[in-house]
RNA sequence: GGGCGCAUAGCUCAGUUGGUUCAGAGCACUUGGUUUACACCCAAGGGGUCGGGGGUUCGAAUCCCUCUGCGCCCACCA
C-alpha cells in the first residue's frame, strides 16, 4: 500500500489515541502479572497544562509504556487536586468580578459556587494530557475531594488526633493577609528586598535621657511591650530596671534583659513586639510580657493603631516615619537588605500572627520516613537530594494543617463551649455528640450545641495520602486493589515539592500501610527558557504546549522535552529541540516508505551482503538494547532516548538499509525482506515509549504479523548475548568505507564511478564485510596484496594500508606531507609510551595488564613507523 | 549564618573504581554532494590548557587543598 510522502502527525496521533482508548489498552485490572504502578502528581483541578507538566508526564508515560511492553501490569492512576487556596482565590476573584463578596455568602453558598467553578474548569488539564499521549487508566481518575477521598482525609485526621499527633495550639503562624489564611512554613517564599533600618529614640521614664532602637518595621512600635538589652552589655548598665516610653502612643513598657540580643546589631537595643514576631513571642513568653496585636486580618491596623486605624500596614509605615520625624525622635534611616516572607499563592507579604491553629507533631512520624530514604528502601534520583531530604527531616517542625478557607475538607472538630478545651474530634457529628456528652457529662447536649470548626485542612493533608487513597486503602485497608498495586513503583515529580508532598507521602505510607508508598522518586528539573529564566505565566516566556503539539506533533514535542533533560538538572527548553524531534519522526517515516516501496522476490536469493548486514545489525541491536536497559535502570531517560535515536538513525538507516537496499529497479529477496521487517519491528518496540504514535502507525501498516495485535501491548524483544567481535569488525569495515569516501572527496571522484581497492592486510582484518565495503564504497575489485601499489592513492585504517589506483598522476609532495604528519604523530606517541616504560616506578607499580598494554602499544607504533618510513622512501 | 552541588567544544551535557593519543555525544558551524526514502537528507571536516593555582601519584578531567564564579536547600539577627 502506498504511503503519503508527508507524515501527518495531527490526524495520525488522534487516530491512534482513540484506538487505544476504544480498545481499553490503558486500563489495568488485577491479574497474575507483576504490577507496575505510577500515581500521577495530581495537577490543580482548574489548572492548565504548562511545560513542567509536559516534561513530567512525558517521563511517566515513557516509564508506563515501557513497563507495559515488558509484560508488566502497568497502571497509571490519574487525577486532580482541589488545591484549596489557589482554587478558592480564583473563585473569590470571579465572584468579586460579579460584585459578590465572599463575606456576604454562607459557607454552603460559597461552596456551591466553588463546585460550579470546578465542574466548569476542572479536568481540562487531563484532556490536554491525552493529546500528549498519556496512557493513564482514565477509568481510575480521582479527585482529592471525591467523597471517599475526603472521607479518607477525615478518618486520618481523627485517627492522628486520637493517637495524640494532632493538637490545637496558640502559636505564631504565617498569615497571608490577602487570602486571610495561615500558611505552612513551606508555603512561605523568602525574597531578598532592599529595605530600611529605622533608628528611633524612646524616652526613658522618669528621666530626660533616651535610648535608641533599630527596627525594620516602625509601624509595629504600637505593639511594643518591652525593650530588651543584653545583660552583658556595659553600655546599657544604666538602663537596668528602668522603663521606656513608646513614642506616639506614650505607653510605658519595661526594659528587660536577655542574652538573645545581639550586641553588635543595630544599637544593641531591641524592641519587643510579641504579637508580630516569632522571636519576640519567645521573649514575651519567657519574660511574661503583654501581647498587643495591632493588625486586623487584612493587615490594616486595628484600634491599637490609634489614629492609623483602618490603614494598611505599608501606608502606616510611611506615615508613621513622617510622624516620628516630626516629633524629632527619628535618629536616622539606614539602607538594609532583608529577607521578607511572601505567600507562595498570592504573593502577599506574610504577617507573623498569633492564633489558634491545628498542628501535626512531626518528629516521631518522620523517623521511619527518614530511615527509609537513608537505607534506600526509597531511592531518590538523583541521589544528591538525599542530603537535602535528610536535613529537612532531621529538623522537621510541626505542620500547621488548618487553613482559614472553605474549599477543602472541613476540620472534624466540634466546639461545645467557649473554653480552649471545649471541643471533641470525630468523623461524624453524631459521634462528636456522643463524645461531647461523655466529656461534659451532660446528656442534654444536642447537635445544635455543637459548632464545627469552620477551617479547612491544608491541601497537602489530602494529597499526602494520594498513593493510598486512590486505591481506597484508608477506608478499606485490606481491599484487593491496595494490596495488589501498593506500594507503587516510580514517582515522577518536581524537586520543589519534595517536602510539601514527597516526604509527607512517605510519612503517611509508613503510618498507614507500614510500608513505603513508592520505590523510586525521579525528580525532574525545572523547565527554563534559553536565558535560564524559569518558565512562568507572568514572564510570558512559556510556550503553549498545545500549540507546540499542533506544530511538531506530540511525538516531536516528547522527543524535544527529553533531548536535554538529565534527571535533576534544569532543562533549558528550546523550541528547536521539538523541531529535531519531529525531524526524527520524519526520518522513521521515510525509512519505512523506502522499505514499503520495495518489491519482494520469492525466487531471489539473499546476497552475502544481506546476510552479513542482518547478522551484524542483530548483534548491534542487542548491544544497544543492553545499553538502553542500563540507562533506564539509572533513570537516564535522555541517554536511553539518544541511544535509541542513534540506533535508528545511524545504524539502521545510514548503514543497515544502505547495505540491504536492492539496486534501483531490482527486487529484494523474500528472506532479506522478512528480516528487515522483523528488525524494523524490534526498533519500533524500543522506540514506542518515546514516540508512541508514529511507531503504532507504522506497526499497524505492516501487514505481515499473524495476529492483529497493537504495538502498545506487544512484547519487548528478548535480550540475548551479542557478538562484540563482529561489531568491532564492522567498525573496522566502516572506517575503510570512510577512507574510501575521503579519497573520493579529496580527489573529486564521483561515487558513481566504480574504483578498485587493494589492501596490505597487516591487522589480519576479517574479510566478512568485504562485500559491504564493495557495495558502500562502489568498489569494482577488492584485492589483497603483499606489495605496495605505486602511483596509487593511499589511506590507512589502523596499520592496514589501502591503495586506490587511479589514472592520472598523484601529487607526490602532498602524499609525502600527509605521511610525514602521520609519522610525526606516531613517533610522538611512541615516545610517550616508551617514556612510561622506561620509568621503573611505572613498570614496578602499575598493574601488569596496564604495562602489557603499553608494551603492545609500543610494538604497534614501531611497526607502523617502519611502514610509514618505507612508504615515504618509496615516494621519494 | 549553616549545608549541598556545579564549572569539560559556540550551546546543552556524558565521562564508572585515577590507566589506550581520553578528551567524547547531540545540536550549531565549515566544505562538498540531489534523476533512484528523507535538504526534516547524505558525506567529509574544524573546534576544548577539562574555571585559576598548588598538592598526592609512576600516571589526574577523575583524589586532596585553595582561590574565583555560579546554582540550590535550610535558618528567628531586630
């Protein structure tokens, strides 16, 4: 059947994706085979595909398709994350645009809007992944707020509370004044910012003296409840036991002493604001200081802000500096570089704030997860992340799991009174009531007396269960699915979420399954542009993946993504790489067009060239297969692709096909053709994980197979031993062919003109590739001789000398110069080898085989020099 | 401030436990080639003091020290 000259990626890719889907090839069910499981890092439900997803999911699809071809029961579970803060922010913004304030809605009303939004915009990203070719088991698609997923989260919260791991604490937390919620430490991004250090004079009570403090946040002086000095600081001995007066509000505060204060920083006097700084809180607790919170939830000042009440903190900073200046208490302003925390989601500057929140004790839970990585039950790839992981786990801090949001799992804590301890934790309100009745000894308590904590749980508190909950392993810990598919095999994700997610999944795995959640964690790099900038929406430097796939085909983009992304290293994305990818697809297409165009003869015998070519390629293929296998074991996917790429392009197309290609107009022997097809099929299998569409297209086009089996579910070629000697001999022959080509080029001898070739075979090179040399070099007669051929062009491969007799004079001077250059090089080489051998310490200390090798090199060089000298002499 | 990592060709990167004249790949570049699959092609080439300096060793891109320049993670200096 004739093939179109141009491969149409668009229509072909859509065709085969539908075919795979219709035949249910992505779906996995429990059977006798060994399972191979990957759970997708669930993207935000309302997100759209970006280049990071492309890289990530390309790798996952390669792994899953390869496992499928290797005969495993491959199961790739897809799904999405409710992304509480990000999604809620989007919904709030959308409502605002419609003139609706979240504050004016009830929780139920707001959630209705949120679900509408989710249903409208959710899952787009999963559809986009299909275009990439992702062979996920879509029947298993999960969402972190599916009923049983949420129920798992609630069950785990209650369980951890009952085990004493979860507690409620009044603590300094990271407050995002824009989203009006707390954040975990990991959600705070520190940025360097050029700010100022303000020096402010405080009056000392009952004295006309002052003291000067330095602060970066002058607006917080209204919340000051002490001044702290170092007890060892001689300069401030006179301040001991005194009191100071806060400017503007004229409040009298104590001067306390603590060695925490750095004598060398600022003025050595520290103002203490326990409500708005973690260290100040520590000092406050230690010295029993009053706590004055001066901010509202949106970081405007409250009534403690006096005449600044209602104004934003940054506005107040400017205005208060003015006022201090006018009052003459502003000593000076210095420029100061400091780090400020910002919200990962909203970008707002974080305000440390004291509030009641829920925390998870991490220390004990983290231990098995730390051990698992250290003793390699769980492998991090690349390994350098082990150190980072260990450091974090050894210093892990308690996890603030509550968020002042509505979108997410509501915390199953029920309050029945105003006291700090007047609450119970239970999976349902009925159970809560029972517990509350017991706790209060009040049988008259009803559900209307119970108020559920309005806060929702951190998104990561649901996603840390992902590898378990997608198989319903929390609610039904003994169901067959979880027992079969868990632990999963590989996790492919970005290093940015190593702590957010990966570490916590390992923790949850050990706590709830007593077992690791996955064996290998492959951490991909960050996708950057050519200027090394991280690709992001705000910079506008990220190409649209869908457009890329429209332009280069999904196969082309997959290859493009991989061509330069070793694990853990950032990937400098360059659209040209996709072009190279589609070029590769085109190359395969054309190779098949060639083969498909041959006429096959049942009577014609396979030629000697055919036979040796097939024998060589089969060995070469096995060698490549072993290499590819090794690369996959090391998660060096790009290298595995490059090996497959060169195998197809160089070995298969440039060498093999050229060898077996029948002369123009002639048919190919049936036997040879059958072998060519088998070899092509093996290549398609190897390439399928990388470029699934073009390979399936060609596979399906070949009509010679027995069963109507799809490539996606075929079996990888069996690995066998290979003859490395044969491969080496071919390399030698290919160098002879290169030599002929060079001569042709230098002397302007067209390939169409056949030439003769004579050889003095000192290396005793094998003759089995002679017909190949004749065919690819267009050699008429290939003869072996003992005598050099005068007046012929010459070249050498190792120590063999090749002669091409030509009519017309050769340039003797040119020949001599060439020979002399080679002689000089060889003599230099010999000298360096002999230098080594003359060195007694080398001969005595180096291993025997190394010395023997040097001796062989010496002998080879000596004989080569002899030949070269004779040759030069002959020419003169 | 603490910890980890990187520096090899114009670009992106390989280079196992020191041992072939070990300096390599892909892309890019130069030159030549198209009636017979592919110019998204074929062939032949050029190109690096392995960041600087010192040391260990018979021998260093590889091990040690140091300097320089980057990157990442963690951390409560107002």
